[in-house]
C-alpha cells in the first residue's frame, strides 16, 4: 500500500472563486515538483473533489484554509480534510486549545495539522512563542508564518514542518528574495501565492523559485 505523498519544498497557493481563472497556472503546474495549496474560496467553490481534480494533473494537495472556529466545526473540517486525501491542513492557532485538540483528535493521525501564527488582523496579542508552544502541546506537526516569525519561535520550539508564507502584499514583492529569506529561516516548505498568480510568466517564477531552493539546500541554508 502506498503511503501519503511527500509535502514538497515549494507550494503554490490556489485560491479563486472557481478553477477558470486558475487554468493557465494549472497548465504550468502540471507534473511540476510542487504541492498545490488549496485556499478556502476554491474549496468552497469546487468542494472536496478539488483534491482529486488536482491529482489528475499530477499535483498533491494540502488545504491551506487557516481555519478558525469552535471545537465542533474545527473537528468537522479536520475530518473532511482527512477524507479528501489532502496531505496537510492549516488551522489558526488563535482558535485556542480546545478547538485545536478537537481537530487533532478528529484526524486520528491521518493528516498533519499545521498551526498559523496569528496575524495581526485577528487582534490576538498572544506572543509567537506562546502560540508555538500551544501548537506543540496539542499535537500539531508544525507552524506556518513569515520567515521572521519562524525565526522568532525556532529557538524555543522545534517542529518537523515549518511553513513560510508570503506577506499579504506579495503582489508587489520579489518572490525569489522571499524564497531566499524563507530558506534562511529554516522553512521546510515555502508558499507562493499572489506573486505567482499575478505574474505574466508564472512558470518562470516557479522555475526560479525551485532553483533558489535547490541552491539554498546545496549551500546548507
């Protein structure tokens, strides 16, 4: 029996009201050594079958939903995610210990959960290290944050999965510079979103990002 697909070094965030605006990008991604990170809008539009659809294009998928809800709904979402065949799920650490434990219990180890270090818009003043310690306490497999956030928690709490996400203003950022800073932060997977989706030649960005990741690995950072 085959085990779960590996989570690649590079993940491309796919989030749109339907597959239609993503089709040019999906053509570029087909059979590339990347993971598809399905956002909440795409999941709501297409449904759980989105994971199977992407698999037909040679892509393994994780659900980058960054979910925040009460324990009952968190558990339901985690159960759905585990059944889709997705290889990972993001949840907001600000949901609190009860909701996070409910999500972990619902998956029964079938899918790794990664906690998102709380963004400022949630208005949660809990410090990053406390959130990372909570993620470890409830059994999450990793944390997601900006490279700066990952560095801030890495000295205190270590995780097998450390996911670096672009800032929300990534439309105007340099994706390759971000990849390099993410590598230096110790990220195990680097997430690119708007900087790829809005680029006139997304394939060029993806190849450059993969090259930068490979260079970082060969130089030990």
